[in-house]
C-alpha cells in the first residue's frame, strides 16, 4: 500500500508542469497555514510589535490633522485655563 506522500507524488508526476506547480503552491499554503496555527504567541511580544507599529506610524500624517490646540482655539476654549 502506498503512503499519502507516494500517492501525491504519483499524481503530481503525471501532471503537466503548470498543474504540478499549482499543487506545489497549494502544499506550501497548507504547510504555512498549519505552521502559523501551531506557533504560540507571547502576548507581551504581540503588544510590543503593535506598539512598534503604532509608534512607527505616529505622526506620519500629522500635516493632515489639526493639533489639539488648533481644535480648542477654533471652538473658543481657553487652552491655558484648561491646562491648570
């Protein structure tokens, strides 16, 4: 009796190169899917990565948005009084 690996090999061997390439791509996808699913993530590492992303993006669109002082000035709020 042939193993699953041998059966897959026999089928792929009989296919044209383009179809065999599709099988390879699918196999790589499946392997990556299960490798990623089996990896444990440390919440601290995930948080650190998220923080790094946020800090790397912070201020990248600063010119597109008004500052807090500009918003308060336009609304008539007294910035100095509110800072006390």
